[in-house]
C-alpha cells in the first residue's frame, strides 16, 4: 500500500513538473464573453475551465475573467474561432438579409476587413449591420488573442473597387 501511495505521489509530482514546464498564456476577458454576469451567480469557473480545456479561470474584482491556458490550447482556440468566423462570414455572402455582399476578406489577426458589395443593393439596404458585426467579431478575436481590440472595416464597390464606407472599432475618441 505504501508503495502505491509513493508511486502515485511521484507520478503527481512528475506531472506537475511537466505542466509547469509548458508555456502558458494568460488573457483577461470581459465576463460577458464567458457567460458570466454579476446577476448570474451560477457561473462556475471550475466547470468553465474543464469545458474549455483551460488551466484556470479567475473572476477579478472588476468582474473580468483571467484565463490561463497552455500555449497549444490558445493556438487551438484561435484556430477554432477563425474557422467559425470564416464560416459565418461565408454565410453572409449573398444571404437573404445581405444579398448585395459579394465577398468578405480579413487579415489573419482580424484587424482589417474588406467587404465587397453590389453598390446599388448596398446603398438601398434598409439597415446595414455588417460593419458592426465584423467589428465585434474582430474585437472578440483580438481579446482572446490577448491584444487591444482595433478593427478597420472597408466597404468597397465590387465593380470599381471604390471605397463606399470606412469604419474603425472601437471608434476613435474625439
């Protein structure tokens, strides 16, 4: 029995040393991105860690959440986000609500987007939320990447290349 306890203890120590030797990434995100609000006292940081394959999650005094994960998990998380966003952006092209969008491209870090549109359809759209949605997507990605959110969106005519609109998120302070 003593041998089993000794072996188990040695195994735990070895695993701890391996985990400590692995590079980690620490990011702090707004609580809402993790599904936590002050009125939602059912948020369980331990369950959040287990569900997402993180090392730890701590709710800070300002209710932001600091997440620690391995560098490999961080890279995987960003790749998952990129795939999900790319799929969503492709669904926006020619969709019933945005039939005038002909293409959406973005930089690898989601700092810049170019949306090409059929000009007449774009200019006649009742409500055009594409820049806002892309800006929000880019800001969320950058938050998880551990960088300060900054996104530029350019709407361009698919025939002439003329820029019809340029927006920056968050909006510059005046």
